[in-house]
């Protein structure tokens, strides 16, 4: 008996002895996982191990400098016959490729029908790749056959760990699966869960730079190159966040935080600028002609937000909006039924309960209710989807801590060829009292002549002055036009045309008041003028020769005759 076989027999005998007396033998038990000291590994044959994975070196591949021709034959044969029978199912196994040298980077396995996954166990020289060279991209994507997902290490241009898949030939089911997927199911119905405790995180990327960090750093860098030429026939989406809300927890589709731990200043402000968001859009060529007067006729839209476009005014368009028999509906659930007036919303105003076996007759009048098994449905009106605030900005300022924003929205450099704001096609709900473009609180002004300099600010402003209860237009901090709450208009300075005269095409109508109302005017001043409806005369407040002031009627001559 050779030395090799004697050692093998010795190891096997020791294994049997340890397995038999494991509970008394600390030496054997030391190799067991914590909490499983009564378990022991079972010996398996190479055939049993190959039922799980295939290592190409177990079948004669060498991956050396001069073994390329024979290696690729073995690899093609294994990838085309890589199935493991487990009961009645046939499973594709992971093909393992140890570190070494691939025959040549241009040699791609042809027969990959039975292989979905390839794992490279180390650095593989001359690995096969698909060259992406269009538009100066120059990337070598690991390519182990059509639709085969590969796990590689230290590839050209890739990372220390890289997952790649190239779909090259006929469309197959592999193309409709994600190359990599991360899935977490938190708190199944069998467990109570932990309330208000963070910790259920699906994917976490951490990057730390120390004080000695030199150069640029990126925690996550995403690149997407879209070169399809199908127009509206196909959509390419870099980010698709699909968030479905079926509970009552607070939900954020995106939450981005940025915390500046230490503020460095040179006396003139922060030394290091920071951006919470920067989004750049570049290209060349004009947009449509319509975009000069119709923003929605443009083809390029940097930000595009739509609302409720997934509903089709049909109670069957969304399963969760439909009524169903013997179904538990949570409290507050809204369903939609189509009536004579169109789709109508009904809310479950009872607790979570089960619907009846037959559909009730849903009332069409607003506020009406109907019983349905253990549920009470209430008509809450025609189908509506309200977003109370599309873009909202809020801070945390208080008396002790001030958060300030210099400018909320600004534009520079770009040439605007339509308008800063275009709401020419805006539609308002018929129930609102006034169609309001913007709301300003008192003592808030529009600056009409700013030019981006400090001296150019606040020279011509329009706003409501709460101290004088008037809408005012100020020129260099002096009001030149005031419209009081009582309708009185005060013009400070002269009111004149180009030739120094005032021309009113519809005539000049003085404010009419009775004699008692004129005499009751508080703080009159020259040359206030009213029409006295009591005596049917024009009166002017005057102080002749600096003496006594009063209201003097204007004397007229004979009336005009034809």
C-alpha cells in the first residue's frame, strides 16, 4: 500500500473515531460551528461535489501558457452539458474557473445553453471579453458566452470583484433577469419585528477617506451608455425607483442627507464648496420650434414630473382599487367603482375587516354609506388624486438656531428663449375662488431692476406695505404710487405725459363724496380735490396765502353750448 493511500486511510479512520465520540472529544469538537457540536461533516465523492459545481480543472483543463487549444474544447464541452439532475429537476451548475491563463481573450465559449453562471477563482489572464469601443468608451466587459453571468476579479477597467453579462445572440429568458439582484424581506407575518429601530438595510456601500486622503473619491459611480436607435419604440432608464405604499408608515422614495461636521473658514466664507445635488445635462442641436412658445412641445426636458399617470379612470386598471368578495380591506383603503358620473371613490371608514360574499350597491351621492360584510364604505367623491405640495422647502430655524438660504432659485449664463415661468396652459380647479399665480405675504417685494450687484438691488420694488396698508411701488426707497385698502390712490410726484400734460382718454372723474364726508376727511392736504355730491360742486383743499385752510368750491362760468 502506497504512502498516499496510507495517509488517506489514516485520515478517514480518525474522522470516524471523532464522529463516534464527538461529544467527549474536544479536539474533534473544536472544528465544529458554534452551537452545532453534535454535527459532523459527511464525506462526499467527487461526483457528488460536481453535482453542485463544476471546476474545469477537475476535467483536465490546465489554463497554462500552451494549453489553450485543449482547454477550450474542455470548456465548451462542460458548458454545453452542465446540468445536474436533482430528483425530477434539471439544474444549471456554477462553472468554476481557477486562476490561470485563458486560451485567448477573443475565444468566447459557443455552446452555453446549459450554463448560467461562471465564477473565476482568482486572477485570470487573457480573460474573454466583449469590447465596447463606440463613442470612445473603450471597456472590456468579461464575456463567457451569450447570457452567462460571470463573477471575476481584477479585470481590466473593472473592480476587484466584478459581475458581468453580455447578451449577444438570440433573445432568451436570461436577458429579462437582472444581472445582480439584492432582496430583503423584513419582518414576515411570523415575527413581531422591532418598532422604530433602524437596521433592515438591503444594500450598504461604505467609503471612508482619512486626513491623508489625496485625489478624488467616489463612493458609487454609475455609468450608463444608451446607443439604441429605436426612438419612442424603446425606453432606456438609468434609475427607476418603484415604490409601492400599502401601509401607513411614513415613506420616502428618496432620502438624501449631507452633514458637514466641521466648518472651515478663511474669514470670507467656507473654503470648500459643497453640493447636495448637481445634475448636468449636455449635448448639441436645437429643440423643437414649438418650445419657444409651448414648453410641452419640447423634446428635451431636464426635469419632468407627472402625477397619477398609472390610473386609467377604470376600477379594473389596478387590482388594489377593485372590490373583491371575502377579502380583508385595511382601514382607510380606497376602492373605485364606476357610476353614472364616472369613477367614484369609496373609503373603508370601519376598521380592517372582510368584505361580503356579494358586491353591495354602492351609493352615488357624496357622503352616503353602505355596509359590506364587516366593512362600511363611504362615498368620498369623484376619483381625485391630490398632491398638496409638489415642491416644498422647509427648515428648522428657531430663536436659538438660524438656518438661512441665500437664494432658492437662480439662473445665469444660459439664454432663455421662451420665459422664466410659463403657465400659459395651466388649468385650475373650478372650485377655487380665484386663479392665483403666486401668493406673497405682506412686506414682500418684487425687485424690478436688479442686475446681480449689491448696488443694483431694491431700487425699483413693488409690494404691499403693512405699515401704510397699501400696495406700493417704491423708487430708491421712496413710494411713488400707493393704492390704499380703501381704494384711494396716492401718487407722489407729478403725473405727466411725454409733453408734460396728462391725457385721460376716458375723461377725469373725481372721487364723489357728500359734503359731510369731505369735511370728515382726516389730515387733508393741498391740493386734494373731491366732487361734492351735496352741492354738486368740485371742491379743492387750499391754504390761501399760508393762512386758514379749508375746502373751497370751484367757480364755473356758463356751460358749453352747441
